[in-house]
């Protein structure tokens, strides 16, 4: 019950069964949302695309900030005398050996 209430506050709304006539529901089910699609305790809901885009952007920014923090912490511990990353290079020499 608590998760349904929080999702409704976030902008999700139950989908009416009349919007999807291809989904056949058995009669006699008592649910809190009449004319909605509820199967096995799961309620089909929808939300505007703008909310989804905003949510994805928010979590992408959170992930970017976390990665930047990890990188800053990791590089702060780097010492020029003993670098954590060593650029490796190889050299091929043709001719007489040493």
C-alpha cells in the first residue's frame, strides 16, 4: 500500500482497462482502482515521458558525480615519485643486438 501511494504522488497513474481492450481480465476481482488493470497484485500504471526523462537525467548526474568523486579521491593519493599509472611503451630495434 505504501509503495502505491508514493508512486501516485510521484506522478504515476493507473491505466484504465478501456485503454487496452486486448488485455482480458477475469471478472469478480475487487481492487482499489476500479476499471484498472491489476494482475497478480501488480497494477499497470503510466507516467508522462517528461517525468521519465527528468528522472533519467537526475540519476545520470548522480552517477557522474559519484564517478568524479572516486576519480578525485584516487588521483589525490597519486605520488609523482611512484605513479599509480605507468605509461608503458615498447621499442623495436632492428639490426645487430646488444
